[in-house]
């Protein structure tokens, strides 16, 4: 179970002081800050009036407690919340409600006292069913008697329950299946565009679905783009861990600091060594995202040597391409090439290539990831490019 804080939680303390004046006169009031350190205090909404102050309660949701995304979620998962009194009167009881997708709402009344500026953590007696694979939207609401302000009584959270996938585990972020294959830990932290995920929030990972892995070595191939400027690069790392554990506790297996790819796609491959058979989840963790984009991933069993043939150096640019893609094969002459989709459908075939660099028209291709096979006088080499 993990806590998910609400954005409206601000941490203000409310103090109410009723006092009596024995002798009518003109008085001044003052706040004295009794601290010699560089700490600061913020004061807002001060009101001085005659008569005894009668306040009203104001309840809000500080955090919710829901299961960590997993491929092993059950029919009896516990749900809870931390509620806070940000009003000016004590709370004697409150009712907390949650609704999963469009199911029947579950409500429970808690007879607990919450003082001014205090909070209380509670858990529902009713357990929740997340056993089926999919995305669950949980809507929370809270209420208390005599409350006036109800604008801060709701909160939403998402729980993902994924089925176990097989190898090869491949995603090019072109279709609905990739929403299941990879998903952000919290809503709006990563946005799925046409052919890539882009990060918008630091320290919130992009997570894979569960992968059943036995002891051995695996290759993790990925294509990414990072950084806004050379002085404003992306900081992120690749990590993985057992399903149902907290991603922030996973150790990095590949770290990147101040990476700027100059609007070019970069393909890399790392080797993952699994020492214990289990279900695992992989993650891209942005530290300072700054335009981090993920275009393609492939996780598969390691089968030996690299697929690079005869040290052929093939360059594609610009990548991503818009109207045109240039292909350079060093000093080797290219004979023919084939361009095809991830599905294997051939979209372009060219033979009797006469130039190096050689240009192909990509203007009529749909946006997305493409594979290209080039036959040279020294062998065949495969590569990838993205059409924007």
C-alpha cells in the first residue's frame, strides 16, 4: 500500500484565542518570533473581533492509501485516507466515501474527533477488488456535519492492475495496447503523444506491466530523446524491481546526467541480470525531466552476441524525420533498402541505390516508429527511425 498526497494539502495551522479585557482602552497586538535561526513564519487571515468566536469545521483529504500497482492485486485490497480539519471548529464525526470506476459507492462514518489543524488516518472495513487487469479510477469524497466549505472534499487516484506479459516485450507507443504495457504512476505526470511518452513531472516513474522473469540475462533496448538545450539537459535513470514494491526503493541500473540529444533520437541497450525468479516491473525515473521522451522499448532474453553485422556503420538523420531521411553507410555502397512498420508491413522498397548519402521521402508516412533494413556490399544492417 502506498500513500498519495493531495495537492491541496498546505500545512497551515489555525489558532483561535478567546480572551477578556478588564480595562477598556486602546490596545496593540503583536507577533513575536522567538527563534534565532533562519526559519521563517507566515501569518495570514488575522481577525480580531468582540464576543466569543464560534467556528465551523472544514474537512479535506490530505492523502489516500491505495494498493501499489501490481500484477498480483487481489479481491481484498485495503483502502484508506488521511483527512484533516482545516476549519475553525472541532470535528466530531465524518463520512468518507470512495467509488471505483462506475461501481456502487462505498461509504463509512467514523466517530473520531479531529481538532483544529489536526488530521486522522482511517481505513475502510469494506475491501476492494482489483484482481482484474486494467486501470481503476478511485474517486474519494469526505463530509462532516455543519461544514460550509465543500470545495475541497474530493480527491481522485488511479490504481493499475496488470497481467503478466511474455517475451519479447516490445512497445512503440502507437496503439492502445501500449497504454497497458507502460503507464505513469500518477495521472498527467507522463503524457502519451503520437508515438512517444513525454515526462512532465520529476520523480514520477513511467512503469512497465509485470514481466515474469527467471534467473538469467536480458537485454533492455530503448529509444529516447532528452533535454531542451545543451545547458538544460535531462537527468533520469533506468530501474526495475519486484512487482508490488515501491519504485523509489529500486536501485538504478543506468543513470543519465544532463543529457541533451539535440532533437535526435538515441538508441541504447543495457543488460539486466536477474538473480531471483519473480515478476518484475521496469521504470524510467525522471529526476529533472526537461523534455525526456521515450519512443520505443524492447525487453527480451539475451541470446548471445550483438546483431551488428560486419561493423557496418549506418547513420540516419534527421531522426525523428519529417519530410526526408538521409541514410549514410560510411564508405560502403548501399544496394537496396526496405522500410517496414513494427507490425512487419512493408511500406517502402528501393533497389539499385546510387548515392551515399541516400535520401528517402518520408512525407507520406504516418507518424510513428519504423524499421529499416539496408543491404550493403558488406552485409545487411538494421536500424530504426521515427516519423514525426
